[in-house]
C-alpha cells in the first residue's frame, strides 16, 4: 500500500509541483522567453522617495537576446532612473533603478529588453507613516526665529545703548592725547624747517657772495621766529624785534637781535665775511634754536 501511494503521488503530484514552483506569484507573465533565477531589492524595505535597485538574474531561452533599452516607461507614481544589463555566462544580470512615489503594492510597467519584455514585477513600497497609528496633523506653528537671533538682538542692544557711552568716555582722553600729539608735532615743524634750511645754506656758504648769503640767512631766521613765536617778524625792524622778543630771557632776545642785525649790516654794506664767520653764525642760530626749543627757564608755549 505504501508503494502504491508513493507511485500515485509521484505520477500525479510531480506535474503539479513542476507547474507551481515557489515564488510563482511573482513570476512575470512573459516567462515563456526567460526565467527569473534570482530577485533582490536594495534596500529590502523602502519607502516613498527612496532610491531603490531591483537586481534580477534572468535565464533567457535559447535564441532570446536580452539587451538594455533607452526607452523607459513613465508612470505618475514611479520614476525609473535607468536599466543596466550585464551578461554573466548563461545568466543575464538586470538592474532596474527607480524611485517610488506611492505606497502600497504595485506592478512595474513593462520594460522592453531586446527580444523580451520584463513585466509582472511586483514592488511593495512602505509608507513613511505608521499604519497602526497614522496620527493627526499637528496644528500650525508660529514663525520660528533664525539661529542665534537672541545673540544678535543682545549685540544690537549693546551697540545702541552701551557703545555710545563707552565711546564718549574714551573720546575725551583720546582727543586730549591727539591734541597734545598734534601740538608737539606742530611745534617741532619750525625747527625742522630751520635745520633743513641751515643745512642747505651751509653747503653753499663758500659759493655765495656775502650779501646774498646773509639775505637768505636773515630770511630763514625771521621765518623761524615768526612760526615759532607766532609774531610777524618777517619785515620787523630791530626795534620791533626787541619788543616782540621781550617775552624771552634778555640774553636770548639779545642774541637773536644780534644775528638779525649782523645779517642786515652785511647785506647793505656789501661786505664779504670769511667762510669761518658764516659757519659761526649758522652755529649760533642752531644754538639759539636749541635753547628756545628746550624751554629751560621759560614756558615756550606762552
């Protein structure tokens, strides 16, 4: 009896198993020209908007050629990015890249691949929402502040309220310092011009006639005293110079008057002082200017 049952099962059951192998539900309709040896989705589970690869291993029938096609079907719920075909021995590796835009189970549109048409492929797209608890839409939220908005507001408040006070507190000492520096620089300018003029005059002391040399000598002395003491001494007479230089110590004013008077005498008498005398007069002017700039025993800013 056991052998009889086994024989019946072998005779009548084998054709049924041969016609209904495992996975027949996903076998494409056009399988008369090919068979699917393997089917893999990467990633195995995917949701709407994911990039998915369907990797198939097809076994074509004899004489059937499977090649990639440039014509890709289009569906509102699906975007097929491309189809790659790569033969490997008796098998043909087919990779279908796509993006699903609708959840649920759907069938890929037919894909022409040379002599065959790949069809009947089912895909299962998961929803990004939890099917057990879809939930309700959240109420609208108020406008959100940009990152670090509080920091910028605090910094702006500081600049508006605190910075003017700080600037005002710092302005007075800075202004005083700048004024003192400007005053010192301005006070040194007459001396710098005098030294520069004396140097030029000394280089040509032996080349100029006496009257011409002392004309320049008188001009540079008078210009220095005018700029330094803020008195109009360019055309002043010796008597006027005595009055204008009255604020200086008597010995200082007497020496300045002597230098100016000597220059005037040489100019009008046409004398020709020796080179040594000219150098002595230049040295005397430098010495008197040094005393005036030092301010020893006298407030030079009065």
